C-alpha cells in the first residue's frame, strides 16, 4: 500500500477525466427516471434529456444499438 501521489497520480487523473466526461453533462440536472434494465444494469434519465446507463456486472450489456462494457457506464441522449 502507498499514498504516493507520484504512483497514483496518473490513475487519479484518468478516473477524474472519465467521471467528468460522464457526470459533467448532467451536473445540476434533476433525475426524472431510474430504470433497472436487467439485474445489475440501471439507466438514470436527467431533465436535460441525457441518460447514464451503468453496468455493474462482469459481462457486457447490449440492447439494440446500446452497448456498455462490463463494470462501465455510458452517457447518451434520450430518444424522444
């Protein structure tokens, strides 16, 4: 175990960029819906028409044109 910023710096930066790209577009937006797409996969829809699909499972999730890797998330526009 270590707390060395030099060792963890690149990983922290990567995680920050990933989270900021995912959550930045919905910052301050109200949640309008939360749906369980299948066990371990959820979709959260926000007031600005964006949706984040989170796959908590060890297997990729695919439905139609949407694919979310294992233990990953995807930001998308909600189709009206």
